[in-house]
């Protein structure tokens, strides 16, 4: 692997349709923000001959991070697809954002890919988020390799970083994480740092010098042999230990020489099975160079060591009604099953859907069935519709290069699917099917927004609908209690991107306002009230009097109405009117405008007039009676309390528990979990965790995650309630 003497780039970056799943490789690049994923994609595209210079296509645009928003933010915010060709294999490189706020894009990349390249910066190391992503890939058996970048940094140490990766990713078997190549250093610079100019192949025992801008193979000198042979022996033992041939280790330890061809075949099988994780080094091409350091080796690993789509276990497929369906997955002749892994909008083309075809063949201008289910709680409607797709294309930077068809195992973009959203399934019109959606993180940071002006208000609803259609990690809420429009996001950067997309793509300017939680009111003690609604102003009069008693009930009781009228003081036909009046007033609130709950309202007495009493009059009297009772009683303000579960590394447990206590939280218990982490369960007032998604990330250095669910409303402490009332009075 990587032993070929490549002297020229691969096929030029043209739009081609793969002819068989075995000629496709789908690879997602994973790593923390700033690790060099996008630069690596562009270096691979240059080596494969897909671009004319580093990261540029013929029109001068970048092949990755081409969006204007990404230029302004100086980071990837969305999943991008860069197809290249190498030795007759089409490689779909999926560049996923590394920042935690865009983990939804990364999860989409994991769904679309069959293998992952973990990009680790030699200057930054392995962070907690990258470790968690490695565990996600391990859980589904996804093949992985590690690429170390930023070797030009002053204190970069490839050997030390390889050791750190083995410790972080190897688990119980650190020998499963070993380098295939060692860096070759040039003469030291004035600052003492010796730049990496080439690689030493451990299996081939060859030097590959990139100093000239192209890969040049040669034999190692005597000085390189001792280090090479020691590392080579470790690599061979690591490969053999994962070999399917159980006798190979015994033969090797007995002194038998294992030929390189056998070792490479075993290595390729171990990588494809997800049990061996090779470490490589890579760097972008220097000015004027045609190949970046390590890019040939990396492309060889992808084409020869990573699995084809045929080797991937496909997600579960059912009919829209839920009945199971067996298919020969990744068969171009089977029924069509494709999934929308990303949705975006182009100002000229309209909606563009990136799809992964899992079965069958997708053709241009074909009518397909679009099924979308399971995200109704995030503002996405279930739907089953037939749509005729527009053009099929493969993206390359801002360009869309047309293709006629896309076979099982390949990726492409579909234009003008007006109803399809991220996560939807495309299938044959006469054979509708549905794929189980992938797991998405819950958005837990609320962003309350208002239209900036009347024209913005007219466009806001449509803009928000398009926004959540593109991004399933975003949830739209129209809160009936607070009358706020709330976008739930994953973090501040996610929220910033949402606001900018509303403005730049959909022409909607919004203002961010303080998010309000849904408070409630209840009576602190028993009280009585008398409602008198008597009016006589010519014509038909209004007459209704009622007397009520209000008493508090345990939490969760709601509102209970009891009739204890005797002697017909309030005629039978008007008792429901009194109940309707008090319930309507309770919904409006009796003190600070929050709904009244957990009380028993008893109708004791009243008076009626044979002519002037009416349904409306007794509704009004009931409302007046409740307001009078509230004026005489202590009214408690109730706040929502959430059950919170925090999964955090053991090193941060103390800090997280202390922080929860500072938020008026009650820690209910802790539970030790795998991977050196602890699950903390607590109850915390929702008003205290509005920004917890941001604060927890800072507190745990990005290694913790949490979920929450509503538990109940309970009385707010007096000092907090007084502050809330002051804020309401100030706002009014």
C-alpha cells in the first residue's frame, strides 16, 4: 500500500458517473476545528489532478469552504462534497465541519460515508470531541485511519503524536494504531526546526521525497535503516495480530519471512474491517508543486484499504406504513432507495439536495417518491409525495457538473426537489420505501426572534420553514404561552449561522429578544371572591352575581371546578357559564399574566335575574370573582423545572456539579459509565439553563453533553419571583 511509484496525477477532475459500486469510495474527514481537514481535501484534489492549483478549480474558486459565509467566519459550517478520481476509483471526499455546533453536518457525513479519516493537528493534539466522534464510529464499526497534519509547526513531533493517538484511539489494543510511514526531515532551519520533506515507507522500505514538488522514490541510506527496521517490525506484528490467518503470527515469530504482498493484503483487510487504524502524515503542496506530502499515500490507502459501498451494512428499510422490507442493498438493479443527507439553497438554482444512493439507480428527470417521517417534533411535517427531480450533478466548489445517472453506492446532487428535506428518503414512485433516520443531537440553546419590520414579518414564516428544512438539528417553536417564535440551536455559532442565512439567503431581518420561559401562577392559600356584573343602560340589561372560593391543590392537579350552589341561586343553565368565565380568566392569569394552575374553584352562591341574566353576563361575573379572590390571596409564581442528565468526563465532575448547584439545581445522583465518564442526574429550574449548552461546553472543554426534559412547575423563590415581577413592570 503506497508502494507504487506514482509520477503523475490521477484523472482530471471531470464529472463522471461510477459504473459499479466497487469503483466508489465514500470517505468523511473528521477532526476538530482548525485541524486542517479542508486544506487536506484541497491537497488531495490537487494530487488527483482535479484542480489546477492548490484548492482551486478552473474558475478560481475553492473546492471546499466555497460558501461566502464560510469565508467570513473563517471555518467550515456545512458538509461539502469533493469528488476526485484516483487509479480508476471515484473518491467522494466529504469535508465535515469540526466545530461542535455543526455536529449535525458531521453526522450527515458519517451517514453518507463508508469510512472516516480522522485529521489530527500535530500542534493541537486530540481533543475530547474528537475522542467522542471516534467512539461513535467504533460503535457502528466504521473503518478509520488517522492523518497527522501541521508537521511544519515549530514543536510538531510525529512520533509523539502517534503515541498520543494510540493512547486516545487504541483502547485496549494500542498496537492497532501504528504508522505506515515515518517522516523524512530536511536540513534544520535557522530556528532549529527540521522541516518534513518526505516519507519512509515501512512496508516497502523506500524513501518518498516530496522536496521537488513531486513524489520521488529512492532507497534508504544506512542512517535511516535502524529506525526504519524497528518501526517496521512493530507494524508487521500489529498487522499480523489482526490477520484472519491465525497461523501467521506463529510462523512470523518462528523466523519465517512474510512477503510484503501478504502483509499489504492483510493490512487492507484489517483496515476495511475496522480493526486496524493506520497513521499517516500529510501536508499541502508548496507553491508551484503538483503533489502535497503524503497525499499519494493517502489516496492509495483510500482506494485500496477502505471498503467499497458493497461492504457497508445499510440502514433499515421499511414501507411508509412501517412494514419491514428486504432489499439487495447496493445493487444498481434493485428498487431505488436514496437518502437526502444535506439540503441547501442556491439563489439561482433553488433547493439542492445532496443524496446518497443505497440501492437502485437514480436518473435525471425521474419521478420519485419522497418520504419524510420522524421529525415532527422539530417543526418538520411528515409527508409522502411524488416529485419529479431536476438535473443530477456532482458538485465541485461552486460548480455543478451534470451527470445522467447515479448508481447505488454513489453520491450526487439533485435539483428542484421542493418538498424533500434533510433525512428524507427517495424511492421508486410505484414502490415507496422509507429509511430509518440517523440520530441527531437535540438543539438545546433557545433563540427568541422577532421580525425587524412589517416586510420582514411577511417573509419570516417562509424563511424559517426553509431554514429548518435544511437543518434537522434546528427546531422551530411557536410558544403559545409566551407568544414567542423560538429557534432552538446547538450553540452560539449555530445560531449566528441561522441568523445570517435568514438575512442573506431569504432576505429576512430579525431581532433577537430575551427568551422567556413558560411561568405559571397558583394560589398560596384559600380565598373568596364575589363577581358582580349588573348593568342597565336602556334595552336589555345584564345581571349576574356569583360567589366563589379558591383553594390551592397539589402540583399537577390543573384546575378543578366544583358546584355547591343550593336552592337554585344560580340557575342550572348558567353554572357552565360561570365555569367558562373562571377558566378563561385562569388562562389569562390573575397577577402577572401567567396561566393559573393547581387550584379548586368552588361556586358557592349567586343571584340571577329572570330577564337580564345571560350566558355572557355569568361568564363575566365568574372572571370578576376570580380576580377579586386573587387580590385577597398570596399568589405564587411557578417556574418550570427540567430533569437534566449530563454526561461528562471524570475530570470535570466536580466543576459541573458545583455549577449545577449554583443554578439552584438539585443533584439527584451520579452513575459511572464507560470511557472514564460520569452521568450526573439533576433537577434544575429552566430559567437557569437557558444558555447551559454554551456554558457546559466551556466548563468541560467541549467534552460533555446533556439532555433535558420538562418535569413539573414548582414555586419560585420569593426573591427570584420579585425580580421577575420587576422585569415585567419595567418592560411594560
